[in-house]
C-alpha cells in the first residue's frame, strides 16, 4: 500500500489523522506534517513532547524540534528552548533561512518571540508533580533513559505528487542536564528527508543514535536502491554491531522510514515499537515493529500482543 504519512508511537495517531485531513483539503505536505506534530506537542497527556513534557534536573522543560523539506533539502531546528508553545513551527520558519537556520537556547527563544510565535509556560501541572515526586524519592533511582511510554514524535509525509517533508519534536530525557541536546534536532541523526529517495527518523537514546547518523544512513541505503524495510533493519543492525564492537551497550533505538514511492518501513531493538501511518484515501492505522530474538517484522495492531508493551 502507498502511504502518505508515517509517525512514531501510538500517541501520533490523532495528529496523523489531522495531518491527512489537511493534506486532502490543502495539498501542502509541509503544513500537514507541521500540524500533525503540533497535535502531539499540544497534548498534556504525552510526557515526552511539548506541553506536558518532563523537565530537566532544574525543573524546567527544554524542547528540541526540527523540520526538513525533502524537495529543497531546506532544514531548520531549535535546541534546548524554553517556553515556546510549538517549537516545530519555529523550526519550519527557520528552514526558510539560508543561514542561521539552527538556533539554540535564548537566541532561539528571542527569534520566536520577535517573529510572533506563542511564548508561554510549558511546565504542565502533571509534569511538575512527577518531577517533585521523583526528586523526593531521589533522582539517582531514575537513570537517564528514553521513556518507557514513548519518546520523540517524528512524522514523515509525502503528497501524491511525491514531495516529502519531515518534522520532529521532543522534550528529551527526563532530568537531563540543562542544555542537553539529543539526536532529534540534529540533521542526519534524528531525521533526514529527500524527495528523490525517501525519508527517515529516529527515536530513543539520542547519544547512541548520533554515533551512527542513523537517519541519513537509512536514506542513503534507499538512494542506492535498497528497499525501505531492509534499509531500516540493516542500518539499525549494523549500527548496533558497531557499538557492541566497541564494548558499548546500545540504548533503545527505533526508526521509521518512507521511500519516494510511499512504501514504509520500521525497525527497533525494543520488543515492540508502535507507529502510525495514514494515506490520502483516509486510512489511518497503528502498526508495530516487533523484535523477537532479533527477528524483526511489521505487524498490524490487531495481531500484536500488547501486554508485552507497557507504553502509550
């Protein structure tokens, strides 16, 4: 089946539906991807993205986001920003600039403020309570790791003419050091899209993903003629072997990809990695990459033993 959108985690399903509806009405894949990401950023229930995102060790929510247009290869991103309501919108605006298109910290916030983007408190009451309870218990009992429930929202889209785009957004690791940046807003690691080949994005432990520029590697494999699913599987397997050969235990890593024709793929080193997909025909569904003793395959939601997955 030819798809128009693929996104990480079950939490993205409403955003995918919204993005696909916009694509059918407006035809602009860039807008569709941005609105799909914003849907997740705005939902307090998701503790790894936007409002509701879990704070750093100082109790502040710091967000990372990026956007890339596969037609032009224009890309933009923001890193370690506070109080920007929808950082993916700012990343998209920055992608229009030839220079100064990736901004961090206060410089990124000032750009957002001066360009009329919404600035507001991003620490939700639910996130504040979890932070305070964790501090009371002793944060040493909570090692820095990707979320058990879910992590970065990554959305890759393609219109029926073949133009592609990608948007990503995250609040990063819970109790991270202030200013810490993972793979998500780093072009080639957390995301990459080229309308002539395809797009890929990653979620998980950014420090491990960045050691292999995983998203660019997957797109490169598709560019050289490899099918999308084997590109995901083999790129992830090769990367894990590289890490292990250096006595490094790989943290959780999952990838999604879409080729230039709308075929999709996914792979993970988790037992189950759910993701969503949507098509211009109106079909939107949850799928899952399942990893059983290294045997990776994609399954439909009805066929997955969800009791083995403790997430969203």
